[in-house]
């Protein structure tokens, strides 16, 4: 019996693996950080029996409440990820599974590999309406890449969509894959109408270093990128510095920052109501966007989410707040669950990579609904 995580986005430490019914594991912390919650590992075992894998340090993770009612995902082919029996006692997380093959992968959520990330970029750039732009390099020397979809024109709105500032939130890049798949479909009327009105600046992965390293929340230097937007540096947070620099150069009329939430089993948005420049125009745009998205899909809802910031009390280091204030534009953080959508549960798969992609496709009509009113 062997447990390994020496691969793209792998994360686990083996404490004990002497018998299938008593496997003890621990999640490794992000580099230079106390954040941890993402796990991704492979179990290779010839034993035809139930395996019990206990993550011993789950109770001290970044979001321990996120383990309540959570089910881990597993895969035999690294393509289809299904939910497996998982229990949390307040301290330890135990995965119980009878493997149907000698090798099985377990993860916090369906991984989105760096190879798939590069495939996404280069398949997108093969479309005549899409350009791949390199912004610079990360601390580990990986490319910071942006896709420009549409023909730039001063009369068109400038819409930015970024994802995966927190690398463990892999559902965010699945969302982007679905989003791009529809936006680049020349037979889709919504996409065609949008590209007549707007140009999209899309950063599918804001944190490639953290993604490959198997981090939950930080980059190679242990920095939480979604707390770096007020004053990023090339020394600690080049990912934000480079994207922010390009955004200031181009301008922004609408901004979506795609994330995942460990605790809440819903899809929801968080806006910029706490920034100094927030006004009735932005509020009206927010309401129109939300109502339009509600009409498109029952996967989205507005009843549950984060508490609203009081006027003038927004954390300006967060992307949505900084962008909303800097450009006086519609700015939203989109959150998806690690668990399931409690309003539309799926016992076998929970909230999944496929559903994340479909939500990315379904956001386009909501963007179209506000496009003419952005400025």
C-alpha cells in the first residue's frame, strides 16, 4: 500500500499507512503560510477491503466549519470525480472507501491541472477572435497569461474576468473553461451579441504557482493575493501587480472575480457596496445582473451569502473592492461551493467541475443584460 502526492497540485503527508483500516494523514501548509485545507493524493493498494483514511489535522485547518456536511471527491481515471463517504468529528476528517481498482485519487475538489490550464489558453488563442497575451512571470517563473476575446474598440465596454486567486478553489478555473467555451462559440447568439458590445479580458488562473504547489490560498511567497490589490509588489505578489498594471492601462467597465467558498453550500455573489464611491447606479446594475442570472439558472441564488459591508467599510485590499472603487464600475466576487448546491443537490457528484463549467456558460446572459448600461 502506498500513498503519494508528488504530482501537480498534490498535497498530503503520510503519518501512518500500516493497514487499510488505519491510515493517518495530514494536510501540508501553504509555503510560508499557516493556511491549509486543499488535499490531493493517490492511494495505491492491492487490498480488497474498505479503506479508512483519516486527515488528523482537519480541525485546525483554515476553515474547519467547511468540513461539516462535506464529502471528498475521488476518481479512478482523473476525469470523473465522484463523492465518497466522509465524516468529520470536529477534529479529524475520515474518508471511508472500498476501492474498485488498485489505484484511486482523492481530492478536496476536482483538480484543474496546470497542463489543462495551458491547453485552455492555447485552444482559446486558436480562435480568430481571441489573443493570448503574456503579462510577465510569477515567483516560480511561470507565465501570467491573459486572454483577450473580441476586437478592441474604444466604443466597446471593457469586461474583466479573473479566477483562482486562491489556488485551491479549482472550481473557479472550471467556471472559466465553461465561460470561454460559450463566449468563443460563433453560433451562440448571446456570445455574438456580447462581442459586438464588449471586449473581454480573461485571466483563467491568477495563481499558477500556488496551484501547482498544492496550496489552498496563497502564492509561492505565502501571500494571499486577494489581500494585495491596494499595494502589490513584484517581490511578493507579481501576479496581482501585473494584472492590476494592465487593467489600469486598459480600463475596466465590469469586473468578475471567480472563487469557491469552503463553508456555504450555495452559489452567490459579493459586491462592492462598502467602497466610498458606491452609488445608486452601481446598485441598480448589481440588481439587474442578479435578477438576470436568477432567470437563467436555478443554480444561482441571492438568499444566502456574505454580510454586506457597511458604507465606507470595505476592505480595499480585496480585488472586487479595489476595482469597484478605482473604476467606479460593477464589480462582483462570484462564489461557488466546495460541498454541494443545497438548493439543487446531487448525491453522487455534489457541486462538480461540470456544474462549475455550466455556471460559467450561464453567466453570459446576465452579463449581456447589463452590458449596455455599464457606462
